[in-house]
């Protein structure tokens, strides 16, 4: 049954208010931020147009490149480890064993715990004096180790918390993908002489490719814009060695009251995030 011209026109008229509302909620703040990035704007002070002054300031500021590097490392390493651990958990939980349903539910605990609870628990585990990790390291004459206050360990310690909290998301999605792989595919591969690793490489991974890319896309957005884990554990310290984009923008814009500089930093990093999203989305659409 074909839709007539009047029905199409009515559909367009009915959806226009929602369309303009949604676009206004997105585009208006976006263009306001672009405009503010060309101004010197502090809280409680009138704005002053300075052109590219904020952009030049950040390009000459080594903190910009340090925070950008930390953000890329934090995102890429976290996504990689979450995918590997999630895939391993999905493969294990896809097997038939006693208590499988219990462990499938147990896997979700790190994901469903409030972030504040997670961070304060890990701060206790990392503590230099009473932390569980250092307790055992002292017993074997290795510690204590300053997990969160060392310039070489702080970022890795924060990444470990992000991975622990986020890998169940990959595990559950990949497990759902494994459930949809027909058993006949594995039987056909074994008849052709494929071993276990070859079945995994040529049957399991291609079947999971689409859902894996969707999980990577969503997790990339969330990880790139992470705030709570870094801020509650280290506040980006010591010396910005564990600082990433969103906590840094908060420190500059809210605590430092330099709104213009904070917005400019976000605007400069925004194309990078959009590029990552577009590349991943294109891969997902091509696979589908």
C-alpha cells in the first residue's frame, strides 16, 4: 500500500516541531560554544572578543598536548583491554557448565555498581598505607607502591579501574553474539579439518565483528568522555600525568573559572572524537 502525498505532508508537519526542538537543543549550544571559544570569558566577568587568542594559547601550552596524549592512551588502552577481557569472559560463559547462569549474572557486578562506590573501593585497594595490594607487596618485600601518586603508575592504575568496570559490557554483548552463531557453522568447519583455533579465527570472530564494532563505538565515546574515575581517584595528578580531557576542562572552566579557555579546549578536541566515531560507524555500517 503506497502512502499518498497528503499522508506524507501530514507526517512531515507532525514531525517538524520535534525536529526543530531536537536540533535546537543540539545546534544552539554547539554554536554558542564555538562563539565563546573566540572570547576571553571568565565567570562573573563580561566577555571580550579575542579572535584566535584561546586557540593560540592552547597550541603554545604543553599541557594541551600532555592531556591530549593521556586521553588517547587512556581511551585506546582501555578499549583494547576491555575487548580482550570481555571476549575471554564471553567465550568462557558460552560453554555449558554447572552454574553458568549464576556467573553470567555475576559478571555484571562491576558494570552495575555506582561509579562512586567503585572508585572509593579501588582507592582503598591502592592506598599506600592500608591498601590490600600494598599489604601483600610488603609481605613479599616488594612494596609499598605509590599506585596513585606516582607519575609513572597513576595513569595505568586509573586505566585498570576503567577496564575492570567496563569489560562486562563487552562480555555481555559478545556473549549475546556468540549465542546467535549457528552450531552448523562449527560442524562444517570441523568437517573441513579446522582445529579449535581456526574455528575461532574464521567462524567466531567474523560472526562477532558487527556487534564488536558497535560495542567499541559506544565504549569509545564513554571512555573518551570519562570523568568520574579519573577525578575521584587522582584528580589528574600528579602533575597532570593522569589527566584526561573532561576532568581537565572541568578544572579550567569551573574551578579555574576560565570558561573561554575550557570551551576552546573542548572545541579543539571535538574533531578528534568525531573522527573516531565516523571511522567506527563506517566500519559498522559496512559490516552490516
